[in-house]
C-alpha cells in the first residue's frame, strides 16, 4: 500500500511562489508515474503535471512555463515548484501515484492508483 502525504500549501499573492511536497511511503522500489492534480471549488479535478517512472515530464498548458515537477530522495518525495502564481491557480492540490509495470511481486499491479489527502493553495489578486 502506497501512502502519499502532501504539504507546502498556503496563501500567497499573485506573482508569488510556493513549493508543494508529496512524501511517499510503502513499496517505492516499483515503477510509478507520479502526478499532481488540482480541484478548484465547484470544478472537477484536473491534471497539472506528471513525471513518469522513467523521468519524462509533462504539464497542463495552463501551468507550462510556471510550474516545475521533480523528485528527490530516491523518488520518495515529489515536488511541485509553482512560480508566477495566479488567482486561477487557487485549488486543493493532490498527489497521485499510478503503478506501472511490476518490478517484483511486492509491487502493486499496473493501473493501481493512490491519492494523497490534498493541500490547499490560495492565490489572492
């Protein structure tokens, strides 16, 4: 069972920066695509960014050039550096782990999904 715990959210003014963290525990010596999603009030959860198990990154058009996804600590920590924040970035930000092909039988099956509890980001104008 993978456990994900986000932190680093808060309130900032437009143009400011925040760095979100997602601490992962459990069977980490496996292949996971790690992602950030967000959900604004009254809206559906939307994709923000992902880093695949082999290091490829992608971003939603709305954050491209402003947000940077990265990993550290043998992939046990996922980061989202958010710069030039806008009021429309206000949302709860969630970390997600998606299991990919198994390295060992201790790894979860491909397609298994894990989510954190979320961290609130509020950007004021």
